[in-house]
DNA sequence: GTACTATTGATAACGAATCTCATTACCGTT
DNA sequence: AACGGTAATGAGATTCGTTATCAATAGTAC
C-alpha cells in the first residue's frame, strides 16, 4: 500500500526537540530560537514556532501561557498528564501530580453539564532560592 | 489634610463597569469596547483597557487568559476568591468553589519551598447547550 | 537519479495590548 | 459660580508575539 508520507524527519525538528529537552524550565519560542542561533544553528524562527506547535499537539511538549500572555513550552514525558509549579522569577519548574485535582475538574464539569473539560491548573510562585534573594 | 485626589469618577469608568456587569460571561477588552460603541457610547479603546485593568487590580473584576492568549474579564463579587468553569464556545461561565484546590495549591507549593503561590485554576469545556448542538 | 511534495525561512501581515501627548473635564478650593 | 491643578481621555503610533505567504529547498518513494 506504499505508506503515504505524512511527516518528514528534518534536522530542524530534531534541533528543536533537543534544545527543548536540554532546558529544564519553560521557554518561549523566541527564547529557544535565540539559544539555537547562538549555538550556531541557522534555523528560522517560523520553523521553531511550527516545531513547537507540533510537539505540543503530539504530546511531546507541554505548553502554557505565562501570566503575561506568552506561550511557553517544555519537554515532557509523553502520555502523562501533569501540572506545574513554576517560579515566576527564574522559571524553575517542578512537575506535580494532581490526581485529586483531575478528578475534581472532571466532576465539577459534569456537575454543571459541561463536556470535554480541558482544565488549566498551574501554580506560579517564587522558588526557595528566589524567595531568599529578596 | 485635604485628602489628595486619587481617583476620579468618569462616565467612562461607569460605562465599563456597567457593561461588564451586564454580561454574564468573560469578555475581552475589545469585545466590551465594541459593545459600548454599538450602544452609542463614544468611549475609546485605550480607556476600556485601562478601566478593565483598574477594575481587576481593585478586585472588582476577575481576569484570565483564554487558551488563545487573550485577556478576558468578568465582573465578580469583591473579596471572594473563586475559579471558573467556562464554555469555550459560547462563553457561559459558572463560578465554582474550590476550597480543596486552594489548600492543595498552598501545600504543594510549600512542599517544594515555593512562596507566594498564585495559582491558575480554570476549567474550559462545552456547556450543556453547546454540547447538544453538535 | 527522478519526481513528488512536505518543509523551510525571510519577510510581510496580523492582532492584542501599551504608549504618547495634546486635549478634556473632574473636583477641591476660593 | 468661576478657577486651577491634574487625573483621565482618546486617536493614533508603537511594540511585540505569533501566523501567513510563497519561492526555494530537501526528504522520501519509486
């Protein structure tokens, strides 16, 4: 049946995946682009945006909006649904489990007749280090 | 001591407050501006942005980011901390209590040494009506 | 190698939100 | 009721993150 080509492997996508995995916090598309360029890669900005969007829809990356409205991305272990504890000063991120919250969101949605709940649960704060530095 | 003037009452602010209270879902600044203009008000867009930002900091309005990154506002009863269940199709909003989630956010932040937790807990879904319409 | 076409990337376009600054008008004071 | 200091307004310009355009490039199947 000559498997129809659906996705091609390019060094650009690998570069984005690699750079995303190398960072342990949330990064913006522009930030990631800068990092890649500074490390010598001639990758284009639009490509970084596209790669990140793809990774996010494929479940290989988590995405969220910073309080300022920027889209931020972070590599994650696929298949796992989890939330984050993020330092609003240095960007340090801790993955947190929230089974209880999952169930709560589901039930609260169902209670009011809502379907396809898509919850946003993230905690921004100051990490221990940044707290002390003040 | 001739109490120094700090805030002035203008019909523009009242108009924004009124329009915000008249809507029972979350609205964008631009949306609210359109509504006001269509109802004959010559209010300016920048003023709507400023009024909404003020209302939000004064605790008279809740604000959140839509999944698309837009800032949305909604009138709320001051002093009460609550979260929302929002229809991503029609904007219908239900205020939900989440004491359990409050405590969870606090404790999870403390567990990891984070201070000043500022959690974002909102559930987007399809309301009963919009679910049926599909 | 060749052909087909998904992907790339420089740049233009878009849109939400903010800034500028001259004008307006609120409000305490006279 | 008029005055004056100044907060507030608003039209337009500006910023900045993100997406669209489209010709050129480069995977992949054959």
